[in-house]
C-alpha cells in the first residue's frame, strides 16, 4: 500500500501542487468511451483530458503528458504531489 501523502487535505496552496486523475466511463449505445482527466486541487480546474475507446495505462500516461506540455513545466515546476486513482 502506498503512503498517504494527501492525509485527507484536498486543497492546495498553489497551482500544480496536488493533481488528481480519474477515468470515467462514457456509454454511447453499444460502445463505451473512457474520459481520463486531471484535476488541479488548487482551483478545481480540469487542466487536461483525453477521450479514448480503450482503457489502459497509456490513456493516463497520454493525459499526463498533455498536462506537462500544455503547462510548460520545467523540472523545477513539477507538481508537488501527483496521484493516479482508478
């Protein structure tokens, strides 16, 4: 089991300090799509999302890469805590 780094403190003091991700199922008739999103706990903003027809680790990795590139993070500006929940 991983260490509890959040300790039930679901707020952040600055942008990109605590990020959460989850995959949501989107049923469309006989087909299911998967929405992977990343939420910044600082302001509740969805900072990246991806929709795919397959649910796997690559979906979350791709969404994480979008976060890094769109936020233009340098090595010193990476998120303090980044959790992957499913």
